[in-house]
C-alpha cells in the first residue's frame, strides 16, 4: 500500500516549553552555592547522591527540593526558574485574603490595591540593588508598574537596564556632590 503525504494523519505540532533541564538547574545552583561540586550542591539541597542519579536517569528537575531549599533560606524561586522574567504577584496574596476582597466594587479600593502591588513590586526589584532606599528609583518603578499592572516590569532584561542606569546616575550624583563640597 502506497501512502502519500496527503493521506498521512497530521500530528500535533510539538510544543517545546521553556523547560529547565537538570544541567541548567545544577549550573544555577552552583552559582548560588558558590561551588561546582555536585556534593556541595546536593548538601545545600539536603538530598542524597542517589537522588541526583534518579533525577539524571529519569531526566527530571527536582523542583520540589529546589523550592524547599530556597524557602528554608527565605529566598524567592522566581529568578531561579524564570531568570529573564519579573513574575507578577497576585494582589490577593500580597494583601491577604480578607483585605483583597473588602469593598471590591469601589474604584478607590482598586487603585489602592494597584498602588500597594506597585510599591511591593518596586521594593522587590530594588532589593536586588544598592538602590534600596532611593525614592526616585522607587517612584519610577511604581509609575512603570501602574502603566500596565506590572506587565512591562516582567521583562527582567528591561528592568536590569533601568536599574543599571539608575545606579550609574546615583554614582555620578554622589561623585559630583563629593567634588562640589568645600
């Protein structure tokens, strides 16, 4: 039986998710742990070498173990799993269950929730830099967040460029203040 291309069933196109490989995860963990030694990384994760062998054999990433190790140290997993994105935190989680739903129909409350979410997002971003207490940087990030409810700030590459420029500006201002003081 001769089957031509037209009579072959069309398969679904293969979807390639942005999956983190075990090698990628180990490389990122090595940076965080400060060691390329597998034993040091596994100790940091609080797992046995046989666990690593199972992950390698099954081609899996130990998401649960990574998350638990991060949480035990008070670290966010966002940058580990999505280093090029600024992930959005739902306001309901930020404000707590009760306050997020209180007076939900009022426009003023909606703006307050957005303002709080913007402020928290700015604080989170600024914690990664020496700009932590810079009011100008915080105001800029809050205004950018309010443009589109944080969608723009999900672009980690864009945020990094903005933060680098703000840090450079701050250093130049400090440098000029040092030279202008009698």
